[in-house]
C-alpha cells in the first residue's frame, strides 16, 4: 500500500509540476504552502516523508551520499555542531540528509550513517526519479562518476554542496555555502527563529 501511494504521488508530481518548481530556491516565486510538497521521499524507517511532515519546525537539508569521502561527512559533522550551538532552540530544527545515491543508500544504510553524526538527523531516500525531483527543486546538481575499468558498483557521485533552510511554513529561507562556519550558521538560524516566534 505504501509503495502504491508513493507511486501515485510520484505520478502526480511528474505530470503536474507547478510553475514555482523551476524557480530558484528563495526566489520571488514561492509555492502556496500545503499545495505541493517540495520533496516526497522515504525515511530510514521506510515511511513516506514530505516537507509538510514537520509542522512548526525549521528544516536544515543537505544532499549527498554515504560513500562520500569528504564533503558529506564534513557537512553532517557541521549539522551536529549547529544543533549543539542552538541549545534548546535545536528542538525547533529538523536536520535532514537526502541521498543522491539511492542505488546504494538504503534506509538501513542511511540510518546507521546519520546516527554516527547526530541522533536527530533523518536520512531520506527514494526512487531515482523522486530523488532527482527533490534535487532539481533545490537546484542541486549530481552525477554518477565511474572510473574507466572500475566495477559497476565502484563509483562516486559528483554533487552540489551546502545546506538549505526551510521555515516552519515550508518556505525557503536560506542557503548556506559549504564550509560556512557552524557558529555563523547557528546564529543565522537563531535570528530567523527569533523573528518567527
């Protein structure tokens, strides 16, 4: 039943992409909250998840993959530090890690990987089509890179880096470039939280 629901929603998203899906994150065009999800993926427990499943919470989102040698572990370590620096306000922030390698990053692989960095980080995966749609919405680029002569499963993923912040209403608030100091990101998030009390 769950797979059927995901397939049906995927068909809707594929056939009826709203005009705002092509607008850059944070641009003037913003979706009407509650109409179409920004992403439809599956969490590490196998449940369907959209951006609308975290009412009242800010969402800090990064894209990557568990086999990433440097950028992704660094980003998730920074996410953990941001949560620490926010203190009690971290209760209002949901950190999310969206894989761009759904072939290898199963829900169980994501569960083990994200738990290493912080217990609140949720790993999200899905069909290649749904992952691509989520990445496209945030203007995240990624591509499989296979070295000549390497085994088919021995590949890397070139991908955009950084973190994206959604507000409690699902609106895009900010993009933080890769390697932005965690303290700076935490302070920006804190200020945005204070402004939306």
